[in-house]
C-alpha cells in the first residue's frame, strides 16, 4: 500500500511540474515609442544647450496628453526616471556634439495620439503619433510635428525617429 501511495504521489508531482524551458513569446513586451528631436535656431545654435541664452531648459517644460474624451492631462510620473515623459540628452550621454530631446509620447490612442510640449508660458508644440499594436508590442509608425509629417515607418528606415527641428 505504501508503494502505491508513493507511486501515486510521484506521478502527481511529475505531471504537475512544468518546464521553464519553453520559449514563450508572451514573456516580453516591446514598447518602442520614443522620439528624439534636436532643436536649432535659424542661425544653427543649439536650443537645448544650457549655455545658449535662448535655450529651452528642462525645468519649465511640461508634457500634456490629449485623452480620447477630449481632456488634456499633464504628464507626471514620480516613479519614473523621466517623470515628465521626456529627458534632455547631453553630448556626454550621446557621444555627439549636440543636445537632444527624447520624448515619450501619448500612447493612450492608437491613431492620431496627441502630445503637447509646453516649452514655456508662450510656446507649445504639438506632436501627433500613430502606432502599431499587437499582443506583445506597441510601435510608433508615424510622427507629425506641428501638423507636418516628419517620419513614417518603412520609408525613413535608416534615420529612425530622430529629427532636427529649426525653430524661428
């Protein structure tokens, strides 16, 4: 009888164990949505360089998302490294000679998601994005800057979502 109970318990144990060796495609999620901008004035001056007297400094910059219900929501996530859903990349961080603005845009809406960059009290830019969604991915596939299409997936494959913007 003891052998029968042992055999029964061993069988249950073996059947109930599952292997972790399975390659399950649902074990990861690819969120590929960030956009990188460089900003220069008409004279070629870097508008993100804090040594420029006309620079956009990170402190007053605010990001807003347009929600599906038409409500505009300021973005602030204290638990994130980029709490306002942007960061300014320094030349030391990027290995280049220019500053860049990395934006994590609105992903609440699949088509024509709107993100507002409020640089200061008088200047706001609009970023519109479209996305490809799937079970394990969200990928930005179109970007508009102030209603001008600046990038479309598969047509600008070599440049990625990196743009130089000349502001007057």
